[in-house]
């Protein structure tokens, strides 16, 4: 097998798996643009369509075809001559019940595709999503500032400073990445209760101002920088903090961008911690608010998918815009010491 054929097979397999991964997102967006009635029929899987009956008033008033009144209706029964219908207003509420009209005036209408963008407006107004978005942005950006400060300082110490137990503490930090969140959730709750931080912004921000993975990412990048830069800076009288501020940070823009993206994604998707640590509705972040919306709109799948879509899209756009920096930083993180 030549190289060209081998690469073709690899890219074909990767494309198939990639398409398989985005199918749920396509289904989510498609469902968010359907009416609930169409979704309940389970006929439209990916292309939103709308099927309804329309009453044509032409024969009742003798008006020209161009001026015929058309009205959405619910068909109750129909035979060759007469149909029994419920007439509807613009909001879909029944105006007249069991109205007998000629069957020739009732037509079945099918629209493909039929996009109902108003589902997003309805979902956004059904619960205070503006408050949830505001809380999430506030918590995310303050946590990001804390993560960048603590990570750069800790990574600088682990990468460039000599002290007893440096490697031991670093690997101890890394081992904590294997501890799942539910393990320390109860102890964290007790601790925050004792310092009266439960149901406050401090509980959502302060514990997440340190991120072990970000420390690892910065430490690997700092170790890859040539020692000659620091030797020259020391000869010029640069202080320890000056080396971090004037040398390392300007050379770490891809890592800073990547750490920022991952911190924002983590805060944006955080669910278990804010659910346990806060109770007031005005402190709910996006994912917790989405969970409560799911309980309120459990029978309205189209609205639920609309809410899920506009909660996911911003972070997806942010990820795609920064994917080059993420790949570059991962390559640097994989360098050997």
C-alpha cells in the first residue's frame, strides 16, 4: 500500500468518526427549530418541517382568488363533502370549535424546511437566562484572572527555582488531577460552610482560582525556554519577578490563550459545584439554570434544545477561534524535560 492510499484511508476513517460526533449537535439544532407538534410526530429527524391544515374561505364570500382568506385550523373529521374543524388565531389558540365547512376548502399544507426561530426567544424569556449568562461571565472571568496569576507564579517556581521537595510537590499536584470532583465535594461543602461562603460568589470563584492542569501547561513551557535568556537577564540585574514579567510572560502568549480558553470552558460547563454550593436563583450559573429549565420545560423538547443550543454555541465559537493556539501549546507541553 502506497503512502497516498494509506493517508486516504486514514482521512476517510477520521471524517466518518468526525461526522458521527457532530450528528447529535445537528439533531439538537434541527429540533430547536421545529414546533413541538412536529417533534412529537417523530417524522422529521434532521430537516425541520411543519404540517398543518388550512381553511380557504373563497367559496363562502365569493372573493377573487388573490383575496382569499386563509386560516390555520385543526381537522377533527373529514369526509368527501364536509369537514369538521377548529379555527385557530395567530397564536395557535382555538377561536371556533366544530365548524362544518366544505372539504374542498380544507387543504393539508407541508412546509419543508420550516424554521421556527422564535423558539429561541421563547426559551430565553421562559426563565431568566440573561441573569444566568451574566453570572456565568462574571464567575468565568474572575476565575480566569485568578487561574492565570496562580498558575504563572506556581509554574515559574516549579520550572526555574530550586528548593527542597520541588519535584515531590509538583508530582503531588499532578496526582490530584486524578481525584474526581465528587470525592472532595462534601469536605469542600463543610469547609465553605464554616467560613460562611455558601451561597455566595466567593464559593463559585475562589476555590477555582487554582488549576493544576494550567500549572502543568505553564511549567512545561517555562522549562522549554533557553537558559541563556535568564543568564543574560541576571547579568543585567533583572530580579526574579522581573524575569517572569519581562521574559516569560511575553513569550507565553499561546499558552496564555490556551489556558484562558480551557478555564473559560471549565467555568462555562461547571454544574455540580455551583449546584451544591449555591441555592439562590439570582446566583445560578448557566448550566444550573439550564437544569432547572429542563424541569420546567420537560415536555417542550424544542424549547429545551433551543436553550441548549444558545448555551453551547458561544463556547464552541471561542474554541474554534483559538484552536491553533491550543494545538501549539499541547505540542510544547509534550516536550521532554
